[in-house]
């Protein structure tokens, strides 16, 4: 008699098992949604994740730009230090000069492609821009509102209308507060309290003309905040549970690191797999507060293409899954020497037509010729040449299209050499049978 093995399961739409429902390594199936779940444990912290779930498309909504300034430079546009071309949605950015968050009144950002400072930067300055683009795919990040306040002497309570006549409104736990460009600590007894959804209350009175910026995010989980109190000197790494008991897990490309409220320059820290933050220079003073803001949370799996500094231990096994790029983005390989394909061929699926040209690039691709996949190369100028040199009869041929002359060449090389052999009496083709 045939035996049927059934896993734990639910037929209710949207039902997800809790950690108490599963043992480590045990599977559960939602037969209505067609999803499978497993319980994992990281550093003793247990959670339930969906097997094979896609990385949220919301993670692609945040881009970090870094510019090294020249003397008196005011306009920042085009390609940054990491070859990213500046693009943003007006109102959905944060601009940092040397790690200090700038008041939106200190610059102009309206056209989506440039940032213009009111005052020229110094040659040693660096400008960092964090840009968000709204997406509604999963609702993780759906919007950003920035409020600006100028304090009076000893003021502690901020609410009501800001300098731009916008009324302060936020969701608890989804705001970042900056005082004179420095990120404030929202933990109890620290810098301020989120008194309610419309009031920010500082623990100490502000000084006259202090600038307070409140960035209010909307969405189900626009970011995750990890907070560490560094009480020892010469600390280079942070990992594990933070001051709130949350285990560090970030996607480096979508992460900001603040030390004592000042943004750490990209390149001065790395994260590898996302479970550890490593500083290029150790924190020498045992009185640091480190905030790590991860805009890629939550994610069920690590996406290698989202890691700016990936580290892999051993071999990468994709477990039969495809490595794909989302939207129109290309998958770029940047080896230090060369790409080495071992223990198997590289297969290319046929294209319906010749690819479009890309500046400073040549293309290798497959295309059907008489229902047979053949290999072609296209240079930057648009010339196309077949490099699998056989026709449907198996004869050696040369085929090329010249866009400058408009001519197409098809030369039967095998017939030509055979005829040359007949004329000269010499043998030029040697066949190893």
C-alpha cells in the first residue's frame, strides 16, 4: 500500500507558522499560498523564514552616492566615486557633508540629477547622498516626509507646524531625528522620546537656533535600527546582539553606519555577509554609540548582488537556483585577473535578434541560423561576425556584417581552400579523423 508523508501544513491564506510551531530543521507547508517555511537559529535567535522567497523589491529603492569634493565645488552630479550615476526623487533624499546631515535649506535638490550646495565645499570634503524611491510592491518603504524645526532657547517639545508649514506626524519607531546634523539616540533616557505620533520631546533643553530634522518614514518596515554602546577601546568589529537584544543582520549596500551620530564614510567600514560591521580604523575611545540603519530589512535570504563587499567562505552553491538581475539592471563581474569557468561548458540561450550596442563594450551571444544555435560577436560599432564557423552542411565558413559599408560577407572557406589545393597541388587542410 502506498504511504503518503505529509508535513505540517495549513490551508489558511496568509498563515505563517511561529517559532513554537516548528522544530529546527522541520518544514511547514501553506497549501493555500503554495509556500514552504523552515525555522532557523542565528546566535540563539530563532525565526521562521520562507524557503525560496525572493528578496524584496523594496531593497532596490535605496541608493547610496559618494562624491569627493574639489575646492569650492557646489554642484554634484553625474557619476560618483563608485560609478553610480546620481538619480533621486525630490524630497526623498538625505545629504551628508563629511558625515554630518545637512539641513535641506543648505542645498538645492529639485531636478533629480544634481545637488547644489549653498556654500562651496573644501577639497578634502566628501558628500554622501542617500536616495529612496517609493515602491508599493510589498509596502516595506512607501514614503518619506522631512520636517524642519529651528529651536528656541531651552525648548524641549517639538510638534505642530514646522518651518515649511507641514504638521509633524509620524509612526512610532519609524523616524530618525537629527540635531544640527547629528543622529540622535531614541532609546529611553538618551536624547529624546517619541512622545506620541505628533510630538518629539528632547530630554535636555535645546539652544537657540538649533536645527532639528525629523525624517518620518512610512511603510510596514522601512528600516531596522541596530544600536551598540562601545565601552572598550580599540574595537574594530561589531556583531551579535545589540543594546536592544537584536542580532545584527544587514544588507551592506543598503546600510548606513553612524558613530556618535555622524555618518561613517562608505569604504571606511565593511560587512561581508551582513552579520558583522568591520571598521577600517578601530574605535579607540570607550565612549562610542554606534547606530546601524539597515534599509534592506527584512530579507529572507542574502542577495550577493546587493553586497558591496561580499565575502564567501568556501564554494558558492546556488542550489539549482538562477542568478538573475531585476528590471533592466545588468549583472556585472569585476574579477581582479580573469573569469575562470571550470568543469563544464558555458551555455548561451539564443537571442531573437542581434543585441543593441553598449558604449565601450563588445558582445558575445547566440543566435539561430537555419534553426541551429550559432555563436556571434558584435563590436561597439555594430559589426556582427559569426564565430562558430560552420554552415548547415558542416562546412567551414566566414560570415560577417559590416555596418559601415552595409555589406554582408559569406565566404565558404573550406571550398576556397580546396580549390587552392587543386591549383597549387599543396595540401592546406589537415583533418584529424
